[in-house]
């Protein structure tokens, strides 16, 4: 189906200033949707309305959604993408390093989903896409905090599906593997080579390859897909 053939919708992508979030926002703009982001700062892609808020602050999240709704109309698609890492070995990881990552990646996602769902329930339609990570199910040394927060998104999406599935609302998880971003580009060449050797596809993904899957899950074609975990990892996490 031609994605652009759909009626334009109001789409919120958290963290659209860079990386995967930026690519996702650009995809929806190109398809003719009204796109907004909740972000902490930075340049946004053309055509994206920005509401500055920290996802760890409930009042700020609620205010940002109200601002977006006033500007663009009721939110029909939420892509919860904002995330942070604070890698540290288990025995050295502090409470703060664990809690702060969970507060952004998991509780921050919950705050956004809770607020977006209000309008979706009223409209009896909606698409919720949670951006997880291959690390959530595969695990990663030094990433007990990050992997825990990302794995928990699966339980969140499946619980939302059971609660809201009869109201025309879907909730799915996308689990990207290694992506070509500024962050991976900074890794030493030797480390990049090691990572690529573990990926059956033999390469990192482009952000747009993740964005395409997110866009599909938000489309009419995906109306009967809910509670699913879609890996976009070149086969890295097969079976996890």
C-alpha cells in the first residue's frame, strides 16, 4: 500500500533530534503526516513541531502533549524512542546509574504512553510503537540497567495490547540492532569489525531501515499486529 495514500495523522516521535528518532520523524513527514516531537534540545528535521520537555518529568510531558494537540490535533501515533545509556559493570553500577536509565527508558516511555492513550481511547484508534533494542533480549555486558529497561518495554506493549486492543489501538515493539549513527561511528575500527562479525548480515543498519518498520507498524496495513516484537538487527538476536 502507498503509505502516502493514508489520511495525514498527528504523530509524536520522542527524541527526534538525532539518530533513529530523527529518521523516523523524517519518514512520517515525507508521508504527509503532521509530526511533532518531545525532545530536550537540538536541531529538528524540517516540518517537525518541537515541544521541549524531559520525559522524566510527568508535568512537563503532559504539558508537551497539550501543546502538540493544540497545534496539530489529537495524537494518533506515538513512537516512544527517547533513550539513554550509562554503561557500567554490575558490581560497580550505582543505584543512580541504574535508576536514571530506567527513569528515561522505561518510566519516561510509560509517561508518554499514558498521556497519548487518553486521546486514542476517545478516538477509538491509535498506534503505539516502543523502540527497544536487541540488547533488551540478547543482553549486553555492562548494560544491566539499559537491557532491563528495554526488555521491560515488551511487557508494557503486551499489557497495553490486552487493555486497549478492543479499542482499535495497537502497541508493538521494534528492537533495532547496531545502527550506523554518530555514536557507532566513534567506536574504534577494531571494535566495529568485531561487532560486524557477530551480525549475520555483516553490516550495521541504516537508521532509515528501522524507520521503515516503525512506519509500517503505524500504518493501516498493520491493524492486526499488536504485542509483537519486531527485530531489525540483521539476524544478530535470532531466537531471543
